[in-house]
C-alpha cells in the first residue's frame, strides 16, 4: 500500500482548500530574496512557484470534492505547507547527494505502478493521494521520489526507515542537510528548523532593516 513518510509530512486535507490562492506580493531587497518564498542553498523557490502549486492543488481538490469549502486560515495553512514541501524536496535531495545516492525515474514508476495495482488503477491512486496526503496529480512522482529517497537514506546506514532506528537515521541526515543548505524562508511562511525538519513560527525579518538616516 501507499507508504507514509518517515519524517512528518505536513497534514493536509482536500476539504477546505477551495479558496482562491492569495496573491502574495514579492519582498524587496537583494536579487536572491526578491520574489522568493525561500532560498535553499543556491536555489530560489519563487513565490510564483508556490502560488502555482497551491492553485493546482486547490483545483484538483475542487474537482474531487465539489461541495467543499474553506477558510482564510485553512488557505494560509495550505500555502505554508506548500512552501515546507518544496523545501523538504531539496533537503532530501541534498541528503541523498551527500551519500552518493539517487532515485531513478524507473524506481518511481515501479513504486507507483505497484500501489496503483493494489488500489485498482492509477486514477484511484491519484485520488487517494489527493484526499489523504494532499498530493496533486502532477506531484505524484515527487511524492514517490521522497518516499524512495527516505528509504534509501535509511538503507545506506543498514536501517529500515519504518523502524525507530531507521527514523532516527533519516531525521539526522535531513537535519544535517538542512543546516548545510542554510535554508532561508520568507518569514511570512515561518522559519525552517533543521532539527524539526519543518517550518516553525518566525519573528526574524526577511532582510535586515536599514539603519535610519542621520
């Protein structure tokens, strides 16, 4: 069956995410931060990319649950969870690279096919991932990339990611990778805590405030 993550996946539901995506203004400042939801290592995650994924998930949820409704608070949570997911993608990729590991398209396709067969087809798989995990259809390969990546990180240390020991190995690997990448998140979404492998509330300014003119 569909595997669950060894690290906490942000809780997401299809119901309550039907509000239109909020239009977020870009932050001013340096080119690295301007218009960015986060900067992970040398890579910017644009606010526009976050908006696109939120809209995609919202539209998929609306199609799956036409009678759903949402609140501004739920919408804000969806945006934040999307940012966290995009950061986590890159943290897992770094942890894999640090160990000389990769996840192939063939491995992703095989895992997806296995689960689809158990659920009665790929359409059923997509629906279950959408409703239970909050994964939009276009993001299904990325979901499996993370799943397989987590399993490989644990296996490289001779552990099973489903065990307590394996979970500890994965968490340490991802915490180390997050610190190496020096993840910076636009504070409107929170702050990336490498130890928790999650976004937490932030009181830090995105950019240092200019000193007052004399």
